[in-house]
């Protein structure tokens, strides 16, 4: 059910501060798109505009057009809640709900929105946990709190929670930056598996990771501190990492940059 | 090797001395803080036990003559429990909703600032004034009778700001990450508040409410002006004068004979025990609800 996203001339503001400017891109369905770029260039900001999470920050607003398969996400009659239901998100730091058990965490998005029978929930929870490669580790303690898991397990729990609501697109903001190499590998495997079903966008500071998991890579940069961030170049990952057209991209990838 | 190699040093005598000195100061401060607390408890318990018996807990003061022994505080206990329960019923929902508005919805608007301002002012309202307000408004202007309900309204005026402030503090402690995690699952704002934010802040909110209850349960002045006095049992808080434990203590302690003074001490002890039981109940609820227990 994955869908493609079309972005046209998007600017995003925090109050009067313009954080990103003039972004145009197409995010392919059933593929992994990686965002790379120096700190503060607006990767997280742009990611959050894609599922209308940007506007929950007081004073923040977005200009431009974002369409998912001919549907304008920022149309005046579009319910942002339903946008977020279709475009899920995984955060940098694992954030399971502390008052809920593992089971309840995965069921949260379902249960908080609709009524499901116990057996329906059981199936979805099991499928989602299996989808997140976590089932075997937690199947005997589904009723224990999610905060009792290791960091890597918590992050996979958050991924299970996000895919349980059956989104079309999954956004991940540095999902591995708080994890050890083994958990990182587990999540990278998971991403490769998930891309058969979902459109995936991942922000990462790890070039190898971008090279390993993504099909396309977008490089963001900002001209100077205080200037808005811009999309410099976007292409097939192999192309970006072997023969980028822009000098800035090459400098960044080869490490000749700040 | 010319540079001085760093070596692991023993803790110097001076540091040990400072450590012990500061420790002694901390314990001293603790002891000083505890002295009044313990002596009040001791005084109330030792004086109150004389009349803290079944008769005291199950009888009223009806038909007890000025010099008679016996009698009890049943009517006052009933009164206090009903008045405090009604006061909480008014102020907890209003206070909680106000706090939710302030933290979750009021984005620096005029309304938010003025509500905050008035809540602060309400915190400073002396309890007599709350009683006077209900007396003037409810009883004198609207012509309603003295009743437990009038007392409960006066108490709720005193409870409200405490509930709002403590709930607000607790809601602000809930990390924004959790709200965003819930939004990102496509959960609407009000469901996020009800299912994620409030449960996370639950323990703290319960503690805040208990403190507010404990504060008003011992208030005498507002009751004096709103529930009036009675020596008989009145179980209906909406009709006719009721008694309250603080009033009972106030009334009995003003009488000249020792039997009445004993009853006053026993009344004070009863009030302390009630507050203690309420606190214990709240502790149990929060313990029972805490995620740590399920681990
Ligand atoms: N909540 C906020 N309020 C105001 N300004 C913000 C806020 N969040 C980010 N910014 C600003 O927006 C710009 C882009 O930030 P963003 O978080 O998108 O960068 P990023 O590329 O994700 O960086 P990193 O790689 O460090 O995560 C920065 O200049 C930042 O200071
Ligand atoms: Mg970021």
C-alpha cells in the first residue's frame, strides 16, 4: 500500500525564522530515501513537514505543496490527524509510553483510535512485533512495561507501534543514533524488509548507513548559519556516493566539510 | 620523566572533617524540622486517646448537657467527610480541566495569562474571605439555608488554586516526546491528553489533590460562616446546619469543663487520623497504578 510523495516549493518556518527553503523532490514508493547533511540544515524539520508534525510546535508553519498520490496533504479541509495516521514516524530517541505495557504500546495507535476485538488486536500486535523483529524477544513478557526493554529493543518496539496502524509511509529521524552497532544492524535489516510494504524516509548522519540501506539519497545543506537549509542534490544512492554532480555534496561525503 | 605523575591520593583530613560537619548540619536541620511535628502529634495523641473510643466515634452531642461526660463527634465526622467530598467533587474536575487548558491548549494567549493571574490571586485569599463570600452570596443574597453544601463551596474556593497549580506542574513535567509519539500514530489531541498525558501525570496529580484535601479538611473559619453549628446528626449536606470536625474542636475547646476539653482533643485526633487514612489510600492507589510495580 506504499505511496509516492511529491514535494513542491516547500518552505518551513519557526516563528519568523525560515528553517528550510524551496524544497522540491519526489519520494518513491516502496523504496528507502535517505536524507543526509550537516547538523542544523533542516533535515528533521523537513521530515516533520511530511506528516504535518511540524505545525504542532507553537509558531511553526509550512508553505508550499506536498502531495501524496494526487492528494494535497496541506489542503484546507485535510485532517492532520488522518495524515499522521497514514504517514507514521519513528523518533531519534526511543519513546515507548511509560505507563503502558509492551502489548499496550503496540496496540496504542489502534486502540486510541478505534474499537478492535481482543483477537483482532492480538493478531495485529503479534504481526507488528514480528514485523519489527522483536516478537521472539518479548513474546513471554507482553504485559511488562515497555520501558523495561533495552534501547535497541525499545526502538524496535516504537517501529512495531508505528507499523501497527498500517501507515503508507514511515518516516525515521536518526532511528539508530542512540543504538549500539548490533541493534543498528537489526534495524537496518528491518528497514530493508519493511521497504517491500512501506515507503521509507530515513534521516541519518551515518554515510555507510545511507549507502547500505537507501535507494535514493538527498543531500541538504545551508549556505551559512542563520540561512535556511536547502536541498542541494538528490539522486540514486550509488550515483550520489560515486559521482555527485555538486561540489558541496562531494566535499561532505568525502569528509572535507566542517 | 620530569613531569609529576598523577597519583591516587587519599582523602585529606580536611575533607573528612568538612564532610562530617556538613552531615551533622543536615541531620540537625532535619531534627529541628521534626521537633514541632512530633510534639504536635504527641500532644494530640496523648491528650486525645482519653476519649478516642467507640462512643466518641458513633454518638453525637445531642442531649449531652454542658457538664456531662460522654457524647461524641459522629455528627462532625459525617459532616467533615461529606463537606470535603463535595468540595473535591467541585474543585477537582474544574481544577484539572483548567490545568489541561493552561498546559495543552492556552498557547501564551491573553486568556491563559489572565487565568494564571487569577489562580495566583485565589491562592492568597484568606479562608475567612472564602467563607464570607459564600455567606454573603449564597446565604444572604440568594437566601439559601446554612448547609454542608454551602461549606463545601467555601472549601472548594480554597482547594481550586492548589489543584490547578499542582496539576499544571505535573502536566508540564510530561515530556513533549510522548505527546509527539502519540500524534505520530495519528491519535487526536484530546485522546492523547486523556490516554497518554493524564495517565503519565496521574501519580503527581493524585498527590496534589491529596495535599489540597488535607489543607481544607482542617479549615474552621469558612465552616463557621457557612455550615453553622449543630449538636445533632444531619446526614443531608444540602439541608440545614451541619457540623464539621474543626468546628467541633473549636466549640468543645471553648467550653470550661474538662470533659469538653477531652472531647476537643479526641476530635483533633480524629481529624488527623482521617487525613492519614486518606493519604494512605492515595498512596495505595498510586502504588497500584505505577508502571514500576508491573515489572
Ligand atoms: N523547535 C524549534 N524552534 C525554533 N527553531 C528550531 C526548532 N527546531 C529546529 N529549529 C531550527 O531549525 C533549523 C533546522 O533544524 P533541524 O532540527 O531541522 O536540523 P537537522 O538537520 O535535523 O539537524 P541535526 O542533524 O542536528 O538533527 C536549525 O537552525 C534549528 O535551530
Ligand atoms: Mg535532526
